[in-house]
């Protein structure tokens, strides 16, 4: 047998062993994922340069760039990045594209795509000689071309290969042991979650409280408005777009449009109603940021919009986010059309605070760690009203995950974002404390206070109810700029007006006191969202007690509201007492 023949056999043996190890590794990962009950709904796809044949300055030596200005997401997850360099009579040309390596390209099979670099090799194509390279793993890896001479392996290289082949069985054994360990841990987590879910079903959650069922279990909305999630998630394993028919345009923002749509059943003529948020190709970054935040399963909560799936629609040149549909629309529209009762104000305010508290929390109610998220664009038009008159947060295009790995530079690059009318003073002044991630949460609290004020201004319990106006109303233009808001919020220290007539209702007085603490000029003095949720819950309990006392002592029907101008008997609890009780409870909660 010749030396070359022996070398080929060694290379084939090494290749087969490596394939076996990789097969074991990927099989282990698939086994773990399947047992954890968390299928990968979003297969990763390659990001490649994608240009037709263009003239190139690459001379075929050294390293050069393609200078291709177009970037594309490969249609299939199996596709890799490819670059083709040709020499002709007039000069050189370059072509970049995505391609499935299992299929021939110009009569050539790609054989070097498992590299993160694009090393050019000369191939004989159907149209003559050309240099090919293919790569994967790295985004736009076919942008940098390496024209390197092929060096024959030295005896040292053969020795290294023999050593690697000898170590492969040990490596495979290690991978198997690690896989079994991770499978065992995943199995334990699954059993623990099942125990939590079974215990939750046996418990009756306290009204207005933050129960473990909020985030530790995959839930359905109370009004069943997201019932299509099961159907959509089943179809999400397919690479083909979901069978969705757009019905009606229901909203339009800076980055996207929202449609009411029909999600068709594949086995019948029936359909389910969903919402589709459509981003143009130019807004890929906004779509990706919102998709990444929604894809985090820890975000699931009854007061956060239920997410179904995300799609790239190449034919329409659009990016889609598909979510539950809520026919009542956003909070701004609801307040414009309706004057709300005191009970509805309690429900709307409490559910808003619980949703923000879930975003900001670094742990789920069951104790499992969670990455805190800040919304950074809280306003009444970014809050939906469900059929049970609770709020759910939406539009996370400017959301930020407060991961512990983020540096001060990363946070500084997040920029001055949001809607000027709802920006906190420190955001308007660009003086956020980047050393403390709590400062980002405090900006959300300020915005939430303005939304609570808008709710209160439309509540019949305040007496005379005026037409809906957003926070700061006529003091600023319809779409004020940052400089205009600086004059009102920073220079004048202005806030939306809270008339004395609002404070005659005991519950509204507590809400107003809470609002003032939440929009305090000093970020450190603001309440947390969790504290606001607990305060409203405690207030509901106290108001129920007052109502029951009045009913028993004075024979007043339970559904009758507390009179506005009637003196409160001395035996009844005054509003200051309620505030003191709630303040104590809130401070204890914050310390915890």
C-alpha cells in the first residue's frame, strides 16, 4: 500500500470517528431538549452576504472583502454562506449567496462549509474554473475571502491527527456522561414544575395578589382570547409560514402595523382570530429585539400580551410577530370611549402594576431566577385591555433585558429612547445612573404613574369627569418633543394636575398618593411596581371592610358608593389610617 493510500485510510477513519462523536453529541442534546418539554420553535438560520455577480477588486491572492452591500437571512436552516470568485478576460468577479450543501452548485458539491472562515479553493464548474468557499456559524462569514495556498500535511500533523483520533472515544464517553447528567437535571426540573402546577390548582389565588400561577405555569388568558396558541405552536415546527389571512388594520406605529387576522385550521375551514404585527424589512432590528424578548418563556404572564410565534415573510419582504388578539383595543382607546367605574379603576390599575412588577422581577414567584426586563416605552397606547377589563403589556420593541453580563458601556449605548411625553426626568436630562440597573426600572415607574393618572381622570368616582386627555394634556403639543417636555418636567417641575375634588373619595385618594410617589423627581424615592400592586390590593381589602361596616351599621346597600361630601363617622377608619397601614406593608415588602 502506498503512503498516500495509507494516509487516505487514516483520514477516512478519523472522519468516521469524528462523525460518530458528533452524532452522539447532537443526539444527547436532542434528548435533553425533548425531555425538558421545550421544543426549539425558532431554528437558527444563517446570516450571509447575498449579491449577484459583481465586478471585484480581489486579485486571487491574500485576503480581501467582497464589498457586497446586501445581507440576507438564509431561507432554510440547512443553508450555508457561499462565495464564488472568477477570473475572466476583463478582470475579476465575485458572487455571494446562501446554498444547501447537499445540492450541487454550478456542478460542484461544497465540502468545506463546516468552517467559520471562507477559504477559497479552485473548482472545475460547468462554466469553467472558479474559486469556491463556503462557511457557517459566523454571521456574514462569506464577506472575507482567504486565498491561501494548500499546504500538504507534515508528519507532525499526522501525529496530531493520530492523537486526536485516540482521544475521541474518551471525548465521546465524556459527552455521554454530561448528556445523561443534564437529562437527569432536566427531568428533575420537569417533575418540580409538575408539583408546582398541581399545588397551584389546589390553591385559590388571592384576588389582586401575585400568585405563583402568574409565571410558573404556562397559562391561558382568562377571557380565552389567546386560545389559538395551541394551534399556532403546533404548526410552528414547520418552516412554512402559518396559514394566516389578514383581515383588518387595527393599529399603526413608528415601526410596524398591527392587523386583526384569521389563523386557519389545517384540517377544516375553521379559523381563530389572532393579531399580526408587521415590520418592513428595514425594521429588522426592532422586530428581532421584540421577538427575542417575547421568546423568553419567563415573560409569560396574564398581564403581558400572549406571544404565539414570529416569522420572516420573504415573499412579502416583511417580518411578522403573531400574538393573541384583544378586541377591546388599547387602554388609550378604551379610556377615550368609556368613563370607568371605581371598581374598573381598581382592576385596571392593579393588573397594570402586576404586569410591570413581573417584568422588573429578578425571580419568578416560585423562586426560580429570572432576568429582569424594562419596557422603556410604557404608555396607554402600549397597554391592551382584555375582555375581563384587566391590562396586558405589549410593544416590546424598545425593551431591554437587564442581564448581569451587561457592562456600563452596553447600557450607555441603549440611548435616550421612549415617547417624550412619558419620559422620566432623568431620561429627558440624559442622566441615568448606569451603575445601577434599578435606575432603568425607576423610569418605567414614572411612566406607569402617568398612565394611572390617565385612568383616574376618567373614573366616575372623582366627580366631574372631563373628556380623555393624555398626561400633561393641553400643556404640550399632541406629539411633544424632548425639549418641550424638559421645560415642563425639569424646569417647571410640573406634573399632571390632581384637583382637590379627586381626594374626596377614599380609594381615589390612595391612588393619587401612590401616583405622586411614583412620579417623584428623585428616582430613588419612587415606589417599586410590586409595592404599587400590593398597595392597591391592600386598599381593596380596606375598602371592602369599610363597605361591610357601613352596610351593617347604617343599612346601606353594599353596592352603593361612599358619598362624596358626607362626613365619615368617627368609628370608621379614616383615609390617613388606610394610608399608614398600606405604607407600613409596602416598606416591609420593599425590604423583603
